[in-house]
C-alpha cells in the first residue's frame, strides 16, 4: 500500500477517537484490511492486562456514600483508572499506518468521553467480547 502522508494526532477527541482505537486495539477498514493495534492487547501479551480489565469490567460492587443516599457502582475504579493511565501513556508516543496514511501519536489532550470510549475498547479487546 502506498503511503500518502503523515498526520500528527495531538488531541484525542470525538474527531480522532476512531484512529486512536485502531492504533490501540486494531480493527478492519472499509476494504476489510486488518490492522493489528498495539501488541500489548493481542495474543499472549494481553494476559498482563487481563486481570486489570476483568476487575474494571466485572469487579466487585462498590458502595459510594452520597449526600442523597447510596450509589452502587459496578467494577473496580482503581483498575479502570490504571487502564486509562496505560492508554494515556500509549497515546503520548506511537505510530501506525492506516488507509495509506502514517499517523504519529503525540497526544497531550484527551476528552473524558473519548478516554472512556477507548477504555471500553481496550477492555473489550482484552476480555474478548
């Protein structure tokens, strides 16, 4: 595949979340070309993240006391935050090729909704939904 140019990704938001997701966990483009994503989330290497992802997804029920009463949360908040820190670190420095473009990742700003989206993508990849 011919490379058409280089694009720097400095912000992870709604406009860049798809390429960030492809970079992290891989996927298919419209021509059914497979992109593998980060090696840390594939094959045997994802075992290192599996426990953390299982705890973040399924974890134990935590009770958080609020002024208006109790709120019940599913999952382990600490594991969730650790996955997010891992994602932030990976997006600060990296590169991938997708649809004939080379993308370099130097993200210094991440929208919270995008970070949550990417966290669920990583959990889904590691836990093999």
